C-alpha cells in the first residue's frame, strides 16, 4: 500500500502543504494559503525595517492547506486514504522568533497583545535590531570569539538574540510578558503535537545552531555570564531555554487529537523536528558533499553539507556552520544573499518601469535577454536588503552605476540580475577559498524554475553549469523527506535522510551550461564588481567609500525622528 | 513709434522666435517649431553617442517662426507694422559645427549627402569624438598648454575640432567634400544675410573662443603646426577659417531680399553676430559682474561676465573663459552640467516609473516635495551625460546608491534633482575658489520657471537665494537685445548691451530663500557627494574607483562591435 507524507512549508508570504509519495517523492497534491494579516502576510509599519507576522496565520494556514491537499489527493487517487499519510515535516523562514507564555501560547494569540507587532512573530527580514546585533557582535568578539566563528564573524540583526534584545529595550512590556521565545520552525511542530509547553518542546539544531549560537561544544545556547552582559533579563531567560537540540530525522512529537480532527489526518502520526526552509530545501534538492544547493526566491540561501568527519576551518562571512543543521553527520553550511527576487520585485512593483503592463517580469526578461553581457554599461550591487554573505552587514544598500540618458528598464533589470549573479559567485569563491569544493550546483525555488534567463546568466557569470531540482517545491519536499524518516521503517518510511533523498529527489533534464564568450566578459565585469563590493563593503579598503551608505542611513534615521 | 527686434533661439529640439519691444523688452509674440528630422529634431543612430541635426530644419524653422510671430504681433497690436522690426539676433546650441562647401552651402542640403549623418550638423551633445578629444587634449598639454588653460584644462568631445577630426577619420568622404566647417551660431546669421561664403562670413567670438580655441593672444584659431600634428588636412583647413571673431554687438550682415520675402520682414535690417544660447540667455537674464546666470534646461549652463580689466587666473575645469564671449569688455566664463532636465526626462520617459500617468514630472515632483532632505537615503551623481564642469569628462556615467526594497520613484526623482543641485554647488565653489565672487544667482529656463521644488532644493543645497529671470525666454530675449544694439540708435536701438539689458531685462518677485535646517542637512550630504564625486571622478584619488565606469564603457564598446 502506498504511503504519503506531508511537508508544510512556511514562506514569507504564504504557507504551502505538499503531499508526496514516500516511495518516489511523487508530488500528489499541493495547496498554498497567503497569510491573512498585514500586506501579503507581512505586518509593516512606518519603520521600513519592521516586518512581523501574526502567529494565528500559521495555525490557520496549516489547517487550510492540509485539508486542501487531503481533499485533492482523494480526488486524484482513487485508492488514497488519509490514513496513508504517515507523518508531517515542517520547514519555515527564520530566524523568526515568537514570544510565548509559560504554556507556550504565542502572546499575539492573547487579546491583550493581539495587535502589538512586538508580540507577533519577528519575521526573518525584520531589521529593527541592527544596534543590538552590533552590540552582541562586539561583546562576543571581546569575550566569546568562538560564538562568532561559527556564524561568519558577525551576529546578524535578523537573528534570535538581536531581536529579543531589541524587544527587551523597545517593548519591555512584551518582553516581560514572554516566558520564552520560540522559533517558528519549532513552534509549528510543537503546536501540532501539543508539545508547546517550554518544558516539553523539542527544538531543532538548525534554527538554534544557525541563529542562536547553540553548539554542543559550549553546552548549547550562549552562557549566562555572556548574556548577562547584554542584559540580566536575557541571562534569566537562558534558564528557560531547552538544553538539547535535534536533527530533522528526529520527531518533535505526535499529532494531537485536536489537530487530527481539524485536518482529517490520523492522530498520533509523528511530526518531524522543524528546520529552516533553505536547509530542508537543500535536502529536497539532493544536497550532499560537493553539492551546493541554491534556493533562489525573494532572498537566496546557499546550503552545503560538509562531512563532519572531514576538517573544516571557520569560514569568515558564512551565515553559519552547524553540525547537523542540514542532516545528521554533516556540518551544514549556510550562506546567502539578503535579496534576490525581492530586488527584481522591487523594480517591478515599486518602480513599475514602463507601466505595469509593459514592465512586468516577463516583458523585462524578454528585453534583458536580448542584451549581451556588458552591453548596457551598467553595474549594480545586490545590496538593497543588505549583504548576508560574505560581508554580513545589513547596513549596506543598493548601488547602480553606468546610467546614461538612454538607459532602459530592461537594461536595469538585467544589471540587477547580474548583480545577484556576481553576489552568488562571491559566495562560491569564499567556500572554495576555504577548501569546500563546489562540484555541482543545484538550483531550486521560483526563479530557478521560471526564469531561464536568470539561470543562464548565473551559468555565464560563474562559469559553471546550473542544474535545476526536479521538484518545484524542494522546501516542502525536504520537509516531507524528514517526515518519511521520522515515520519509521515499520510505518513505510525511510531509515535515513540519505536513503530518502535517493528515492524522493532528482534533477531536471535541462542544464544551463556556461557560454564561453559570455563568461569571459563576465570575468572582466566581476573584477569591477569586486572593486565596488570592496570599496563600499570593506572598512579597511584603502581610500574606502565604505562610510557613505552608513552615513546616509544615519542621517535618514535622524531626520525622520 | 515703438520698435521691435526678433530673437531667434535654436534649441536642441526646436527653434523659437521671440518678438520684443526694444523700449522695455516686452514680449509681444513667440512661436516655436520642432525640427522635422529625426527623433524630436535629433537624428540618432545605433551608436548612443551620435546626435545630429539636419541644417534644412534651421532654415525652415526661421521662416516658419518669424512669419508666425509677425502674424501674432499684428493680431495683438493694432499699430504693429512688420517694418517696425529693426533687427534680428540669433542664439543657438553649440558647439554644433556644420560642414559646408566652398560657397557656404551645408553639405546635407546637397542631394548626395542629404541622408548622411556625418554631413549634417554635429549637435552639441554628440559624443562620438571622445577619442579625438583626448588626443587633442594630450597634444595641447604637451605643446600648447595655453590653449587648454582657457577651457578648463580639457578639450571636450563636444567641441569643434574633436568633431572635425572624428569626421576626418570616420567619414573622410564628407570631410574631403567640406570646404570648411561653420558653427550653427554663425551659419544662421550668415544664411539670413547672404554672407555664407567662407570669405564673407563673420563669426562670433563666443563659439570660436569657447569651442575652437580662438584667442587673439595667439592670432585666432590654433596654429597650423599644432593642427598638422593632429592631421595635415586640419592644418590645410586652418587657411580657410576666418581671421577675426566678433562680439554680439556687431552685425553679421543685413537681411537679404530673399529672406525678407520669405518672412515678411524688411530687407536690409541688420542681423547680429550669433552666440550660444547660454551666453545670450545670460544677457537676457541680466548677467553682469557678480551675477551668476544659470540657464537650466536639458543641460545647464552657468555664465558669468568678469570685468576684463580685473585680474583672473585660469580656472581649472571651466568650459571656457573668453574675452567678449558674453559681452564686449568682459571675460565670459562658462561652466555647466551636461545633463539636468535630461536626467529627469530620462527617468520619466525611459524608465517611465509607475506608468506614464502616475509617474510624470508633476506626480513625481508632488511626491518628491513631501520628502525631507536625506530622508530617502539615496544619493546620486548627476553624470548620466558625463561631467562638463569641473571634471570635464564625458566618459563618466550616472550613479545612484542607497536603494532599498522600498525605494520609490519619487525618492529617486528627488535624489536626481539633489544630485544636480550638488553639481551646481560644485561649480559655484570652484568659481569662488578662484576669486570670482558669486553675489547673486539668477536662474532661467524651463525648469527654473516651472518647478519651484527644484529651485527650493537648489537654494537649500547651495545655501543661497535663487532668483528667477522675469523673462521665460532669456535666450531669445538675449538675442533680441543683441539685435537692439546692432540696430543702432538711429533706427531706435540701444547704444550698448548694458543699456539694453537695463531697459529690457528684470527679475521675478518670488525669490527662493534657503531653509536653514534643510541647508544644514545638505551640507552633510554634500560631503558624501564630494566623496563619491572624487572617488569616481578623480584619477588621482587614493584608492580610487575611477576606472570602473571607463572600463564598463570600454567593454560595452567592444562587445557591441
């Protein structure tokens, strides 16, 4: 009898459920639901750095999408029974911490805090905590350099403790009401399994290791003495954080009766430990030694899994290197670009070049495709949302130069695509400089799927073939793979992530091969990109222009006051 | 009996005739006509640097617009007789040289060359001659530094000899067919007076001095030995160039019978020596010692008149300092920005932000006006068409930085306006550094007239009041003032430019005063602008980014081949 698992994939704007066959990863049914709160699921404010989400959306989204895929699977497969679904996996954005009470209930679900953005989920791309991130980085540099060595040398404003500290300082009422803070990747499995209570919750090593400096080398989360220097209340909170963190092949618990009723699934099926979308996306794209998986969406995550048995130096500028964060037995390496699709979307949606009809992604792509590398004379930096790797600096902004009186929207669009490709190459170079050989690149995510021009430019810029994951939903598929492992062999699942990957993942036939002459031009252009990158990105660059963007931001902050 | 003069103003896209009263500069009638050839009067090609015009348009435009103003004046004033028009003045763009045959007939007017862009007028903004400009600059630096000292240290690709040399090399058939090359500012008066023949033509000191290194100190145009080093054919041409050049208070000749018939004017009325639009625009705006006139249009020209009796060092980076180029007895100082309105137009017409309806100049201005200085976090360089002053480098391009995922078209529009204001301030600073005190600034041109936000930003950035010329057509008015002088007192004209200015020019009541707090922010922002300006503009800047734009342009040129 065929068995199935469901991957629940919590993205920036919507949640998706994917129902797949355990035997071959066949995608039977999928359903998405856009979060109800805010603008396309993101709660914004006058502060352009703020981005929150309402936890109610996460629960409602699980119910709606699971019910939808069960219904669709039943329609599609005569033999399908909901009891054939043997487990659930969960992937989410992150770091997206949620303040919860002593029973694990999200504060925003309480009437008192329902409309308070500080009590909601602090979405990964919330950049309100820049000052706190700098403070944590500075303190760790002085007292605990080992903490920073595993996250590229800089603790980000996007991450767990930066956000907690910012809340503590700017919304103390919320911070005081919170018993603890739970990552979205842990909160969903905990909610589905009734293990929300802080003494019962089982958290993933992915979120804890990459965003909260959790490492078994120093006994889990950062030590109390360190946290106390930031704020005594953070040290107190340390006592309420779990001692262990788990890999995705472990269960977070079993589906509650209540959730079984709400969804139609069988009560008691296991729910896998949650992880970030990028990490489970990499699993769903077949990540393994030598394979770089690029999940290209609004932002991009680059994931590799380096055998834990092999030596690996601390790589400066990575988002993190965490044992077990992708799969057990491997050091998960995470790098990324803070905005990729978001930059193209900005141009289309905010600038709206040539009117909405003329200047949509398709029209711009058609125009950009006709251009040769270097033809526009434009060069851009892909920093509209800061730089995650290798500069790890949120306080960088976009740059474009080379404009004439005849520069067209299509030229700008292509320059933005090229900028993200140059950014991608910078990450690959950094990995290889530190001995992590990139033998193949597998792309996934909406842009990799839908825009061959982008993939060709990536191939031409990097001089490497670009492969595409067979699945269009690698994140959800990765979650379903984790589910197929925690289901256990007896229930029809797989014994390990590796065996599950072999059965359930694959590549598309079409490979984007680099064009030699285009690559040659891009090699020249990349030198210029590096010049700009270093001039504006590196403090120590001689005769640096580094301070300009920062001072503009400072002035902006001041005049807005 | 009231007397009138006509100013003919040849702009980039159209020609305007303005009929004014000699007594008070009252503007009786005006008429414009867009040149028939090319795109809005400019003949373009695949090469984005090429910009030409068809000489036939200049003659047709004179006829159409003069007839129109005479008709309109007759309708408006009962007493008006066409014989009350006592002279014509002419201003034009420049350097806009036209190849002509031995009788002064423009080659493009001959069937054989009618459609050959090389045989047309080489419009001021034609940038095909970058290589030749660099060669002339290098040669002059070595052999005739005095030539360069009067034009800011660099001979521009926009100028006379660069264009001739480029034609010689790339279209030798046209160059060989040309007996000589005549500036548009000289060609129109010569055509109207039948003095086109090279032995009869009287040329203006404005075009010759600013664009062709004409200076009585070294006997007029550059010497033959110098030109021979560029090309022997240029040296031969030197023999066919006039020996004298005149100020605008001198006549180019008298209107021919044929032109009297074509227009309805009286035959024999004097036509003044032609000059550039900016210089006559300055005259029409009341230029005099201490007064900087900014003619803000597609590009901007900054004109001052420094008493010839007072000492004046050679100012690096000026477009030129030429005795008599604005008026007799004063050293005309010309500076400028290669694109101002053109940058805003580029954004509106090429990028078309927010669709045509949403993103027009008015909507963008309304949005930009709401922003405070520094609020957008954006900073731009105003170099989309190169930098005319103080870097005198056509091979510079635009730059914008500070973009986020939320940057709006209005923010970009404001940043572009601010960039041009910073560019304007850079010119003022350079003048004052060399002892040319700027005591008042009078603005004119379409943007000064129509966009109070731009004027307020200029006031806030420079920290100086911005005054506006009373006339909306200062260039044409300046030409009419020149006409009122060459008409002679006996015919009802004025004895000098100064007396004519006093009677015929004035200021508007509204003065844009700098806002102190805005100016303070802009003082900070200007430091950043200078950093960018010097980083990208100065070769010697330590750790310079200067090469980036050049290399991009080189690559672009190469891949287009």
